[in-house]
C-alpha cells in the first residue's frame, strides 16, 4: 500500500491553521522559498500521512502475535491509556518546539540556516497535525474520559512553559539553541518514533514511517550547521567558539536524557510489555547517549582537521587521542574538544534529580560551589532565566532538608492560560503545577 494523505475535519484543520498564524507567522516565507532551498523535494503538505506497518500483529509484549488494534476500545485498557497520554505528549512536543524556534529564528546566521529551521518548524507542525488526527479520528473518551474537542483545545492553547517535558519549556537564548536543540532533542524524537513503529495500535504505527523520514532532516538541520561552525571556530572566527557550543550542549543534554522517562525497572520496560515500544527506556537512552557522543567526537575531529589542515587522517586520529588524554597538541587544548557531560549533571527528574554532580562526574557538598560550577558550564544568557532561578531555589531547599526530591520534581513553574484559549490571548500567569504523582515524573498541566 502506498502512503496516503488525509486532512482533518474542517473545524480541526482550521484550528491548527489558526494556531499556525499566531505561533508560526513565518510559515508563508517557507512556502515562497521552498523551490529555492529544496528544489528536489515535493511541496510541503499540512496533512496526516499514513504509512505502512512492518507487521499486522503485535510484535512485543503480553499480546504478541495478536492482531494490532484499529480502535482504542480494541486495546487493553492500560495500554490504551498509556498510548493516549503518549499521543498528547507527542503533540505537545511538536507544537512546543515551533514556539521555541520562532523566538530566535530571525537571528539565523544566513538564509540557508533560516530556511532549514523553517522547514523543521513546518514538519513539526505536520507532526502535531498528525497527532490531532489520531485523537480525532477515533473516539478515545472511553479510555481517556476526555472529549476530542477539549483535548485538542488544551493542546493548542499551550505555550512555552506549559508543555509536558522540560526540554520544551525552555526559551531559546540564541540561534545556537535552535541548532543544538535539533541535534540533541530531535535525536530523542528519532528514537521515540523508531521505538513506536511497532505500536500495538495500528493507526499510531502507521504514522511513524512518514514522521521518521522527516525527522532525519531535522537532525541534519542541527548537525550540518554545527559542522560549518566548528570549521569557522577553527579559523579563529570570534563570533563562533567551541566554548559556546560546549555550553549549549551541556544545557540540552540533561533535558534530552529526561525525555526517555524512567530508567529503572519495572518502569523502563512497561511500554514494551504493553506492546507499544520495541525496547526499554534505558536501552534507548543509552543508544542516544552513544550517538550524541559520536556526534560530538566527529565535530571535534573536524575542528582539529581545520586547525591542522596539513595532517593526514591517521595523524588527526593520533592527535585526538592525545587530546583525550589531557595533552595540549600544537596549540590545541583538551578543553577545545566537545564532549558530553556526566549523565547526572544538572538533572531535575528521574535518576540523579537534584544531585550536585559536575560536568566530569565530580560531586559537590556546597550549593554555592555547585551554582558557581553551573555558571561556568552553561550559556550566560540562560543563567538569567526564570527556569534557572527556579532550579537553584529548589536545589537549595532540597539540600537544606526543606523539600524532598519528590517535591522538587513536582514543584515546577508553568504558564497557565486564563480566560480565552485562543493562542493570540496574552492572558497567562505563572502557577505551580503539582500534578506529577511520583519521583521523576514529568510535570503535566491540569487546567
């Protein structure tokens, strides 16, 4: 069966278009310049894409071998509820990332970088549209207790500060955030979509292949500019430095780790047992970590090669090994190499939440010393953010014994909309959301 496209019922389609007009006003610029930057690709389609599934039967979990469900009511109740929450969270990430990208889009280094991010935003819009299609194409009320209209309204009324995951509640400080976000957070998206290709719910599984093809471009939109930027840094461009890229990587790595959910059993394998994923959270997370480390290693190699253009590939390998061992080689310091921080660094949920662990795995007993460490390894603009201040306030309370880690994880400021849910409304306020029910659970907004 060839891939099919479907349009939402008119009221939902227009709701997404209305959202786009207010949250993604640069979309028409992409349409106008598409043939210039993407001449070999078909025009963008704001539609749901239905792909093919690898198997007609459940491939993992307790119902392995049974036909895949085509309606929510065909599923085990727990699996249906888990999946419904996953679809809502997925929609939140898609629309949320557009809001983040929009804030710094105008700061792109050149027209190509801007066009690539515009395409990423448009495809995230289509992915959000796909999730709305899944929510509205079948009746989920028996398992969710929600009407489709209410669910869609909730999704489309969310702003940066009220999305499901912390990574989508951070304002971008510069265009470097646009690029690092694509390189790290969209890479998490690739793993989530890959795991969910086997979903026991056929319509969801059918949605994954088209989204994965588009996600590949999103990764390129992060990695390709970074490759150019490390070469500029190697040539001494004062506006692009390895230190700035390292700090941005530190900011996003911790938030990406937390998007995989619980790392310990029995939670890690829960969705595998329900037939919704093909691997545990812990396995997928480790694969993501390894891939991110490989990406930074490749960028560092390109930096060394640009600094020392007369060296052979074998000589570059040897130089990188010496740099990794802490040696300064031909004027290149070990600190100029990009690397991942310790996985416990700057964590606020799941394993390592509110532990004072440094970039290299060192531990801190004093809050002020740890805050100074964070200040030296995170982007300067981010240090002045409300998000950072709230993290430090929570950390001080945890260390002083005035708050438990569980309470700190729940104690997350979010924007909650007042009155109209139209995205053009400015009626918002900061509230404390305590809806999470267990240590490390991502806070969720309950309007």
